[in-house]
C-alpha cells in the first residue's frame, strides 16, 4: 500500500475540481466552519497575540464570534506586530498556532521592511502550501511525470525548499538549479538542462536572462536545444500570473488560468479581503486596496493579516469554470507614489511601478531589450508624476516627440500630468532580483 497522495489524471482540467468549482454558497459555508475552528484554537491553545486582537473587538469567547461578518471587526495585524511579538517573547513570539515539537521547517521573511520574522511549518502547514501551489502550477500546465527546472535559492530562503518539495509532491522531476552565480555553475546547469530537456522552466528575476545568455555563449540554441523560450524581459502583465500572501501566510495564494484575467484564489484555504487602508472598508470590483488574509487549515495561521500589498479583485465569474474569485497583484504600499493634481475635482491618485511599466511597454522604442524606469517620490506630493525613462540615445526632435507622446498617453490613462525625463540606455541602476523602481528625493 502506498502512503503517497494520489495525483489527478493529467487530462483533468483542475488539480482539485470538487473544491475549485464549488458554488459560492457552500464555499462561504466552508470558510465559516473553518474560521470558527481557528477562532476556537485562539482561545484554547491559546494564541495570546491573536486573542488580544479578538478581545479588542469585544470577542472574549469563541461564542462571541457569530460568523464571517464578524471578521471585519477584528483589528488587522501587520508585519510590525509580528516583529514586536518576537522581540517581546523571543525568539518565536506569542502568535504560533502549534507547539515546537510539531514543527518541521523554519524560514524567515526577506527583511526588506526591517528585521526578518521567523516562519515555522508543521507537516500540515506544508501540506496546505503544497496543495495551493499544486493548483497554481496545474493551471500553468505542469503535470505529474514532467521535468521541471527552477532557479530558486535554497538555504535560508524557504521559497526554494517549498518549490522543490511542492513539485516533487506533485510527482514531477525537480531540477533545483539554483541562482546563476558563477560562470562555472551557469555552464554546469545549462549542460544538465541539455541532457534532461525540461518540460517547464520557472526562472524568476534576472535568472532566466543570465542562463539564456550563458547558453548562447556556449553556442547552444536555448529554444531548440534546451526547450527554453524565456529570453529577456517579460511583459509587465506577467506579474498578474500569480498572487502571494507571503511565505508566512500562504506562499501561493492564487494563479491565473488561461483567461489571463486575474489569479484564482484558494478561498477554501484563505479568507481574502481587499480594503481601503484609510477607511478600512472593503473596496469594489477592480478597485485597488490592501490585501488582508485569514488563513484556514494551517496550524500556524494568521488572522486578518495585512500584507501591505495593493491588489484588485475581479468579481466577475470566470468562463474557465473555477468559482474562486480572481485577483491582480499591483504592488507594495511602500511603493505607492502619491500625485495631487490641481484640477477642480482635486482628485489625489497613487501611482505604482506597474502603472508606469504597462504604460511604457506600449512604446516599442522603450521596450527593447527591457523597459527601465524610475518613479520619483517627494516628501510633499507634486501635481504631476515624475518619471525617468531610459530611451533612444538621440536627443532632439525624436526624443521630444517621445516625451510628448508618453505624457499624452499617461494623461489619457490615469488622468494626471506626467513629467518625463528621458535618459540614455544604462542611465538607471540595474537589479539582480527585485528592482527598486521608486526613488525618494528631497524637494
Ligand atoms: Zn478562470
């Protein structure tokens, strides 16, 4: 008898069809039932940090919690709350939903907003993460038996381990190639790919470009000899192919189906809210707001965790047949650049790097080999967006016309004036992994 989970037949449209096509009403009922279980755990274990948040909302006992509608009463938690909890009750804080003897993996957040927080997983937590990731990769065409090449770092970054163990759990052959570090390493990886002929590649950031260039240097045609199509910068809309709730909550919250109109969420594993961060109220269809998740089914979970990410929900039914709602990941709150137009309506808008990327990508002279740009943010918002863009070297009439065209397009799309500064190629900094597109300047 096998102890392994059975995998769905390769021809099946969805990884978990019963749950992914569940109608709205039973899906909400399932969320409610699972949420009630998490609320009970908060009081019974107890989980002191979460318990304090519930009590702040007047929920002093599991019986005070009446259902999904009560969730919004609970004050949201942020990364800074987790960090403070870990400092006060070192090293793990007082927000864990299980005891250390059941933990099997540790990770930490990237620490881009301060000291990294610790993440722990039980075997159940890993199973939930792999379930969510398997649904996502199934939508992208990954099937048991396929050969899968990836370049995630392993070591302290748990995302690499998650990806490896997740695709192995799906029954795929994982090639953990690692990031493109030294030239010797890159060449070894390219040779391995040539021998194994991967069916699918997932290479993030600059890794794909570097491996592609290495193959060319070795006289190897990536498309023909490696089945590797990824060359150069991808279209900015590829950022909508997936949405994450962070490794600390649910690494793969959703992925886009073939409709490419938002990433289907795992609503049986997470209750997802999108709220205006100034009012705390839910926003509507396609409106930008903060992503707040409550994780179900995990031992180590979160309740109303505000990722400080800006997202939009697509509330329309999807023709593919999946019932879980879809979401677009737009960017980080910390990357929002406020613009305060002088117009009679006095409308203040926020711009994100993705807005500029989508706008600029429509200009072929800027898009090749990649769109390089920077949004400038000032302590006092200006009445226009300041945008620096790398473009054709020629100064004079051509670039003047280009600046005018970009400005006109921006005004039409976003309703705000834009001041464009055209720089020669190489005029802006390059980044290996995540690009910093917003620069804070005085004045
Ligand atoms: Zn769909």
